[in-house]
């Protein structure tokens, strides 16, 4: 049976833990895959920068996927041993309850579940309200704060990770996992750089696993300063709305219909000439491409494109259902087509092409 290395990469990179500010496990996966084919360095916040030189040192093409996933942090432990927590990244309260989590402590992993008062003892008024996060807690099976602290090793500030192991779904092409936002972006630049080992490219590519995107696009700012890129491409998840109740005017992306190119988001209007070049490349190479807008939310490109004198930038994503929850679903065909598209884009971006993008 042939080994599916992409499948193994996607499983490995989503199963590891890495909420904002605690991304070390993700960096190790990226380094493991690229250390023999790229130069590895880090910025001072912890973003990993993987440099693959082609025929020329310039132009510099920055492919950014953020390493952090949304999660939680221990705030304090109640006398009874329950964990009160804060959020890292944007959560919708309604998707939190009854979900399993892992607290990463200095003594090892501690499993728990997000709980609240059981429905049988709620008043009629309470039953009709969405539970507020301040009324939730994490139950780790501790009998007291002392046991949670001394035996389990839980401390304030410990990161809390959604527990949702990678799973291939019944159709063979849908992949269910946590952290697609944005481990899919990290996997993309890993696979693109691997592709370029056997391909000529007229530039230098930087695959960057940025940190702390979910709490303010922070690693993209420091890593872009370190690289000084000529072109920025944020590799992301797209928001698929092909579910009951989904509306085209809210999101036009569907699973299985190809990568998505954003025409607008709240952090950036993409560079028009670069956007149009990518649309042309997709058409020329017969790669399906979806166009979409995201009126709320931004990406690392929002920071990259305003670095120094400005960097022509775009966002390309793999459509995903249920982002910013414990689990999401992507389609393998979309992932493969996104790798193909980005590889072709990189091969096209020589010095002359990039110069034309910023000229009148």
C-alpha cells in the first residue's frame, strides 16, 4: 500500500497542540519536514522562517501560515478543583459546552471537559439563555484545588487545547480535525517548498509559520520585518457556507470546489494586479478557483501588506466548515489544488513580473 505523505502531514500537524503563545510543538513539526531542504531561523516572538533559495535571492516571496489555534488559558482554580478559564482567540460561547480539552501542564497532559450547571436544575429562564463563558468551568476530575495543583500540576497560565483527533471521514476525501485554522496554511507551505525542490523558481521563497495570529496578527508583523518580502501570500482556511442555513451573500465557498481567493477582508484589500495574475494562472493551469469576501475577520496579510513601503499581498485559503470551534472539515481535493496553485504562482513570480505589479 502506497504511503500518503500528505495525509500523514495533515494528521501530524493538526494533532499537535499550539494555542496562541504556546506554538512550540507546531514549530517542531515544521522544522522536522523542512530542515533538510530549507534554511531555518526564527524571529524573536517565535515565528519559524524557512528559506528556500531558487535561481535568485530576489524577489522574496513570503508564504505565511499561522501556527496558533484558538484555545483557552487557565485563569484560576476553585476551592473545589474546577478550572476557570479565559479565551485565546475568538470563540462563540455556544460551541464550547460539553467539549473535551487538554490542559498542558509541567507534569504532563490533563484531560477535562467544559461544563456548566446541568439542565435538570436550571430555571425556565436559564434554559432559554445561551450560557455565558463566565458561568462555564473545566472539570478535570479533581477533588480540590490542592489536588489539581499539587498532583495534576495545573497552574494559572497553562494553555488549554481543544481535544479533537484527526479523522478521515467516510467519503475518504473529507478530513475532520481541530486547528485547520491555520495548520492547513502551515502544511501548504511545507508541501509547496517540497514541490520546489524539483522545480525551478526564479526567486527565494520563505515559508513562515507565524505566531499569535489569533490574538492580533503579531508574528506576521515581526517576521515580515525580518524578511522584507516583495510579495506576501497568506495561506489560510476559507469559510465554507455549504451547510443548512448557509447563504451565498454571507460566504460563497463550497467544499470540493477548489481554493478560495479573497477579494476583501476587514484587514486588507488585496493587491489588484497580483489578484488578477493569480486568477489568470488558475485559468491557465485549469485549477478550480473560488472568489469570496470576508467582511468580518482578517489574516496575517493584513499586517504583511503594510510592512515598510508596502508589500503586494493576497489571501488564498482552503475552504473549511465550522472554523473557530473544536473541529472543522476540509476536502482533500481542495488542499491538493491549493498546493498546485501556490506552486504555480511561485514559479511565475520572477523579478520582471513582480516589478510590473508595482509599476504604473
